[in-house]
């Protein structure tokens, strides 16, 4: 039975339609790879699911519950964690406090917040080793582990990963794919936008190929031809033309980060109003949350 169902999703930025018709189903324990060139609509699809960008039309169901029109905070609390491209960590906070920020606004964890953080640290030995270290002083691969770990403290049922391998070494990328495969075997549903196509298809149960905001091929990796995948990156499906003028570049555009309801851009604006740094404000929020 599907946990996530997306039907004919349509998302636009002003007059530019970035996602025209995307449908996919994801079951618990299943890895779905979303493939396609920059500007195809991959990132926008994830943003539409998590509510960070409002969909124009279509239907998104999570465990049978409609999500369209729901706030990102409520969507996150249902058990959907979204790790966008760019990581969005708080560089001045320690590794442990970054993980704790993932608990802000989370509900129904079924355990004490400190225990949940410890569970995540068990999965990332390097983060446990550097738990007191400022996150901004770590390597890119370690920061990516932290971004994923911060999502996992929410104990999500669905994890959405956008370009987790961007800018990382092949060895780090391989380790991250092992982690994703293990999370799936534990029953977590995973949707991943990924440019490392070969590695993504090795662990994926199904793949969805998007071109110009439409699904042009889908199915188990063994069912997709090289032409299906290659055409999406080079153009050539049907009457496909060049990317839409003004369409956002999926893996490059800055996106809003959601930490179980925390909007980082909104936090930055509030910090500017108060005359403090985003890290200081995040620390204050964290302390208040832990005191409750």
C-alpha cells in the first residue's frame, strides 16, 4: 500500500509552470529515485509535496490524508522530513545543537528528545565524535550527514533528499547511499532527487524520470532503458524543447529549509530585526524548547 501518492501535481512560479503533470506513488521501505536535468522540475516536485511551495493543481496524499493547502509545519509533523539541496545547517551551533533544532516543533516522537538525538548519533559516528564542534567547521560530507541526521531526529516515515551528493567526494557519496539503503530496509519511505544516476538506480526500487515538469518514464530500474534516462538529460522525448525560460534550476536555486516547521529564512529575518545572529536566535529557541 502506498504511503505517499502524488497525482497530476502542478506547481508554478508566477507565470512559469515548473511542474506540469507529475504523479508517483511511494510505499514504506521503498526508495524512489527522481531523475532529470536541471530545470526539469525535480526540486519543485519535492517542494510542492512538503508545502514549501504551494501547488497550483493536483493531489498529494500522505497515508490517505490530503496535504495540499496544509502548512509545512503540519506536513512535517505528519512524519515527512525534507532535506533540501544546500544542507541549511546552523554553522555557529554545535553538531548536537543542530540535531536538537530538528526537534523544534516535532510531536509524537514516542521517546525523550535526548534519547532520539542519541539514536541518530549512533548512526553517524563522526557526528558523535564531533558533537561539541561548531557545524560550520566540518567538511562538506560531514555537514551533509548532519543535515540528514537533523531530519532523522523527527523519526520520519517519509524522507525526501534533494541532491544529497552535491559537491561531495565519491567515497562520501558511496557511504551516503549505503545509509539510504539501510534506512529503507528499516521501513522508511524515501524519495531522492539525485544526479549520481548509476548509484541511485542501484538502490532504488523505482525511478521517475522528469522532463520539463512531466513524467516521461517510470518503473523499476530494470524496466527503464538507457534512452529513457539519457533523453531526460539531453532532451528528445516526444516534442521536448529547451528548458522553459525563467524556470528555476533545481539543484542550484536557494530553497527554504523546513526544520519540523522552522523556516530558516524567516528565522534570519527575525534575527535581523532583533539585532542578533541567526545562530544566537536559534540557540535561544533551542533553549526555550528544551526547557518546556
